[in-house]
């Protein structure tokens, strides 16, 4: 006996719909209808996606010499789908929050929200169901995994599970600012940088005027100004940890001409 059925059933706006034909004798004519109206130009067994919307009644009719068969179904909700997941801050290390920014699509035009699950070294992190994993929860070498579930008002979409990644070491960061004024004929600045992983930090002068020195362990900068020329002097100091990661701090000191006796 001739028959026709829809696949998928129920159909959605997000996917093409196929008419599955069985036992049809000879030639036939196929038409698709949306809410009782023929969809112009659609006579193939596959109806492209985007031709119907949620709530529509979709019908396929197949006419042949001795009769007609049909199948119909109400178009169901199209669950949202995730197209991409971006990191708001791509340079992640201890102390930097991991913040995700998903990009999603909903074929019905519905607003999309997200639910999250985080794993740290294979163990699910309790109570973390939003897009942020605080930077103080992990450290160098930890393994992070996350699952993002898109959802609209009518249900969940397919979860997106990212590939597990390892937290890299982080570079040191300067936590002091150089003084811009000084009263005596010598300059002193105790520079200090902190490493997010607690690694030792060593210092050096990457660019400095003649006579300026810096202690590699303490970060103390000294400069005797007695014979320093007037004008602007550019200083660039470097902090490096045991991983070889580095940070730089740049500043300029302006020396006024020495007062002439007289």
C-alpha cells in the first residue's frame, strides 16, 4: 500500500524535512503545504530548512494515478545551538578569571540563555553554573574543562563540551610605581613585581641612563645625579621569573639643569 511519512517527525524550522515514500506506483506529483497553502516551487522529496516556523502545520501530499497519500505534523520548537565559544580574556593564568562568551543561534528567533558546568582536575566545581570561573580557584598545571548548555524558553539545546586545557604559568606583574619627584641629588626606587604562581622574580635594567644600577634580587634602583645630564631620561626595567616569563615597566625622568652659582 502506498504511504508517505515525514522525517523528522515532528519537523523543526532548523532542519530540512524529508518525505519518505513507500510503494508508490509509477509517476507521482509531490507538493508541500504550510498551514493549508502550497509552498511555491517545492516539489522535491526534501523541503529545505527555513520554509516553516514553529507552530505551523506542515503537510506533504503525493498524488499518483490511482489516488493520493499525505502526511502532516505540527512544527515543533527548534532548540538553540552553540556556534562558537570565545574567551573574553585569552591570556589565562592564575589570578585571571576565565570568562566565556558563547555565540548561539535559535532558528525560531527565541532569546537564548546558557547554563554552565566546570571541571577542575576531573572534579566538577560545585556551585559554578555561570560563565565565570574565578582565577583564584586554579593554579599553574591545573586541568580545566567546561560544558555549556544553550536553552530557550521551551527547552535545552545540545550541550557543547570544550576540550580540556591546562593552565599555563603566568608572567610577573609590577605592583609598584616609580617616584617622579626627588629632593636630593640621588634617585632611589624599590621596584617590586609579583608572580601569580609564587615563583621567584629577578630584575634588571633593559634601558637606563649611564650610572643607574638595579639590584637583581631586591629590585632596588639607584642613580647618582651629581654628574647626570639635564633632560629626559627613559628607563625600562625588566622582571623575569624562573619560567622565563617577563614583564617590563617603562618611565621617564626629567632632570632640570643645575643651578649656576652666582
